[in-house]
């Protein structure tokens, strides 16, 4: 690494940090000279450009070409902040458009190393409209199923952030970088500087990860491996069953064997009768921790709910850790919010197969979680990468804040994302399947369930209350709802029982 603070590295130093000995082949667009002092005839503009060139050794604020990061070929473009603040003028737009076109022609991912103050005022509207050129080029790359990754350096502001940066599929940031649409000189007096930092943008769900410079090459390499482009990929395997400890699988560690009870295997059509009185709580039910990994199926609806609610059963984090060799989280809904109770991103399995994942963690899913899920599913669909969803929620968050944040619209969008997906989606219900808030993440025709799960149109307690039944009849209500794993197979909702 050259002797420069990573966040303030030059364009070529930033490229060298990632490509190393693999090298970089620079490309240049066809010459397209500007008129004297630029399109506006701005007095002194040519002289300013000459000084910037002498200081940096560059002809413009962007360098682009092809290179190899780790073991993955890609198109790289890198901003030179020392050249007029990394600003975008017409010739910058020429280079950006050419970089996107190069990625499109060679079917390579685009990696943007961004450090810019925005549009170049000395070129006025001609400079501003370069943002439209970049947006159009990005759309063409998206339509071709090619990934775009941005690494935002210090500073990344203005139109460069709003196009090349925030418009990428995955946004990584260097620690301490200034990141935001408003640059430091155009913000309201007293504005909180944290909101304009890499860390603040991460907290707001606008950045996927803040990555130290010494970890950047490995992280970008993993992302390039995960996002492709790939040839046609198979469906995500069904995860194997986990023991109560969450660390030891049942049938097939990390193999996704999912061997279990197939639909139509005679699992029992009728709900059990005479269930114990009371609510479906863990009290009085056999503990997950006391059972063998190859656990028997629950005899009653009450027992099924108790098992799903047992805090000792395996959760999403354990399933994801067992399923993937490498995990690359996507963070936030890109609308200013996050939901820590929903994990999503891409991962690489032990055999190298990429799979996108969306996993509920047993809490009520918030609107930000559904928006992040829809974002992940649509990105995977565009890139041809299969999706695994893990369902585990008592339901969608139903507080006033969730309603104000657009719970209904966010859930509807998640249903639509799965319905429109052309890639295979595999679902495993690992705990609670609470009504529509859980169903929004379930794959029609390819949903599987564990022995410690249930799925219901409504929670048994709420159903009993609506029916004006006493609490003592909640267990019987759970039976009537036919929510046990074996019921879900018999009803045609689930394909198999894992475990």
C-alpha cells in the first residue's frame, strides 16, 4: 500500500490497494476536447485544469480500466479527488460512461472507488447532466444482469454519491469517510456531522458495511465471487436440521440435505383432540434442549407452538453459520431505517455456490426489514442467484411506529418480490410462522418446515380472544388451526419436514 491515508489515497493508489500485483490496465475514451475555458467560458477554468493535472498527474478526475481483484476480473473506476475535488465535468462523464460500457461489453462487474465533491460548477448544467448519463449507463448494466459495487472514500458527496455511490448494488465505505448528498459547505448550520459520515450512513441503512482498508481486498473479492456474473445456478439446498445447541447439524452439516418427511407420506390428517388446557407456552411442554436432534413430531398444536417459542431452539444465526462458509450482509432498507431482527445478504457455501439469504430472527419484522428483504430478493433475481429464506416471526410489527413507516406497503412489496422472482426461492420455517408477516417470505411450492416450527393464519391466543373463548381453550384452538409441521405438509403448504 502506498504511503497515503487510505481514505485520502489517490485514484491509482486506491486501485493498487485492491489489484496489487495482479495489475491494472488503463483505458481511455476517444478524445473529445472542451472549448476554451469549458462550455461556459469560465475565466481561468483551463488554468485550473492545468494546475490540477500538474499536481496529480491526471488528465481528469476519473481513471478507469480492467483489473483483477483477488481472483476476479472486473472493470474498475477510481476518482481522483486531487483533480478539482473529484468533480464531475463533461469529460468525467465521458470516462464514466465508457467504464460502464466496458463492463457491459466484456460482461464484467463494475467496481467504483468513489471520492468526489459532486458536479463541477465551472461547467454548469453541462456538468450536472452527466449524472443523467451515469444513471442511464447504470440502468443498462443492471438490465444486463451485471453487478455494481461501490467503495466510498473520503469524501463522497453530491451527485457522485447520488449516482455512482448510492446507486450501486452494494455500498462499502472506508471508516471515517465523509459520505452524504450535502457537502460540508452546503449543509444547514449546526447539522449533525455524524449523519454525513460512513458510520452514520451505515446506521441509517444507506451503507452495507464500513470496511477497514486492510480488509477491503478480501471483502471486495468475496463480493465479486458472490455476485458474479454466474452461469445458471441450481436452487438453494434446504438447510439440514440443527440440534438444540444450534452448532451441530442433524442430517448433513452444511450440505442442505433437508432429508425429511415428504408431502403425502401419511403424516396424519386430523388435528389431535383433547389437548391440554391453557395457552401454548413453553410451560409443561417438552424442552427443545432435552430432546434428541431427531425429535418426534409434536402431538398437539399447543406443543408445536411451545416448541417454536422455546428460546433454546436453533435460531437464524445458527442456521446461517452452518449453511455458509462466507456471509456478506446487506444492511438497511435504503430508506433510512434498519431492522436488526431480519438478516439479509449473500453468502458462499463450502462448494463455492452463491446463495442470497433473508432470515427472520424470531422478532416481529419491521417495515425496514421487509424493504431490505425485497431489495435482496430483487437483486438476487437480477443477478440470477438463488434465494434462501428462513421464516421465524410471531408476525409483522403492529405498533403505531410500524404503521407510520408503511408496514402494509412494505409487506406487499415483499410478497411482490417473491411472486415476480424468476430465480428459485427456497424457504425453511425454523420457528414461528406468524400469519402474513411470515408468509411474505415463504416461497410458494418450495417451503419446508422443521419439527420445531408452526405456521398459522393467526396466533392461537388471538384466535381464541376473537372467538371469545376462555384462555383454557387456547390449546384446543391451536389444534383447530392445524398449524403443526405435519399438518402443514398434509395441507399442501409445506413440501417436507426437516429433521
